[in-house]
C-alpha cells in the first residue's frame, strides 16, 4: 500500500498519549478549558487508568500510572530536546481559547502571533507543563 493510500484510509486515526500524575489538572485543562470532551476511561491492569479526550477525529490519552511517574525535564523549552515535545491542535476560536487558558490560570508561553499569512498560533501549557500549540487557519 502506498503512503498516499494509507493516509487516505478513513479507519486510521492518531491517538497521542501523555503520562500524568494529575488527572484532575489535566481534565480541567483539556476538557473544561479547551473544550475537548471526555470520551471515557480505560483501566489497564497493573498499569493505570487512561482518560480519553476527543479532539476531532483524534484522541488525546492521559495515562495516570498506578505508581506515580517521575517528573519530566522541561529544560530548553519545547524545542530543547528530542522526542514528542508539543502537541498542535487546530482550532477555530484561538483568541477565545487563549483567554480561557489565561482565565483558568494556565501558562501562555507565546501569545497569539501570525505564523505565516492566514495562520495564527499561540503556545500554552497544560497542568503538567506540556506545550500545546493552538493554531487557527483563516480563510483566504
């Protein structure tokens, strides 16, 4: 199967997983502040509990392990080390969401700015300090 054929398959979807010791803070950020609906919870025996947040056709999973996880290094910011360092969400209400993030007491790392013509972005942090890029594309 070609890469193009794989990319076009409707049954494929992206699910990204985060590990956190604080599901209340993560739920407050992703569901209550950004508006991602909680899709459900899954208990993984001897591992922990996953809470699933729906993001359009994708899912953000937050795993709270039975044994608390060690804190991640945030040195160098979101571009400072290799690995998954940020998540990008396409939104249609960027200014409103950045205001909600601010009002809820979460960190706005980079306020709204134009990334390129027709695309505005802001970088915010969830309750664990993970960087989330909020991106809004404007019709040309």
